[in-house]
């Protein structure tokens, strides 16, 4: 490791993982970030779980053939929910950090005892999420409740860069969630796409003071702890330019790095299928 920056792979089905990329960039200033968007298969939220596990396995094997990853971050709730256990079993030598809806901090933050979760159908329907939900509620205060809604169409609108459509969907999904559970005071953004439109969420929350919970910073802290030894070894070694790859056309990710991260010179390479 000495003399070179650790390589951190950041995976998402599309552009949603840019919210996690941003947090990792701050927490790991000397790491080389390698981003892979599986936009040829996006959105993941409505794909069968077994097909996703097979897809993830093939992508990570190919990735490791190209780059000596020191850490992999699954910056996608759906990929984590359906695939992280299989990936860890296949790659025991590779530290893998997943992301999941931040129920624990939300239940710690709520004053009313009612927490709302907006996520994809695949995430909400996964066994991993259901186990997380049960464990969190078992340790929560008496009377605590978690209310979910599948935010259909929202990740796709953000993927397209359609801010008007995304804001309309934020409003409609939040309204439906609050209509069903009006006491909610804390909202978990359960898909990495969603924090990219924080302005839309704040506009949608007008008149409903809600605490918004984004797990990206917790993921970055976990990544930092796993790479602490490597970071100490390389010190101020140059991290190089971030790597950007996708499985479909590069236009969406190129646009998204400018739109959501303010990067004007990111060069995205499309992988050969």
C-alpha cells in the first residue's frame, strides 16, 4: 500500500451514489475513488432479487480484475439489501460497506415516536430491511412506529436529471405518507438518489417540520475506520483523479456529476458489455 492511495470502489445503479461519493470525498481526502454506475440495468428498485445478485457478482468480479480495490462501498440501498451478503461471502478479503435506511438514528431523533421511510419497493420488501426494522423497533421506546412508502418513479426522475418531476414526486409521496401517518416528525431518505434533491424535500416539507435523515455520513465514517491503517500508511499521497465508469451510455453520469457535484471535467467511460 505504501506510496499509493487506497482505491475505494463506489457502486450504484446510477447517479444516486453521488450523494455517498460526496461524503466519502470529504472523509477520505487521500483515497482514490472509483465510481461504477450500472445504468444499463437501472432502476434497480423493481428488479428481481436473484437477478440482481447475479448481476452484482459479475460486476464486482470484473471490477476487481481491472483495479486492486481496497474497499467497496455499495452506495445503493437496493444493492445492499439484496446482494451484500453474497458479495461478502464471495470476497472475504475485500471490506464491503453497505448502506441501509437509517432507522436507528431516526428512532433516536424522533420526538413523536413516528418515523417515516421513503425508499424503493425492492428495499422495503427485502428480508434485510424487514430484519433491520424489527431489530430497531425492538430496541426503540414503547409506542414507536415506522411508516413506509415506496417512492415509485422518484429515483428514475433524479436519474434523468428532471428536477421539476423530482420535486413533484417528492411532494406527492410525502403528502401520501403524512396523510397515512400525520404524526411523523422524522423522515428517512432510504435511497441514495433522494438526498441529491434536498431542496425539493425542504420545499415539500413546508408546513410540516420534519428532520431529514441521510445515512451518507455514517457510511463515510465506517469507510474511514476500515481504511484507517491504509490512510496512515500513505499519508498525503496523491489520490489522482476520480474514475468514472458506467455500463450504459455515459451521458447521464456525465451530466449528473456536473448537476449534482459541480464537477465540470469528469470523464465517464462506458464499459464494454
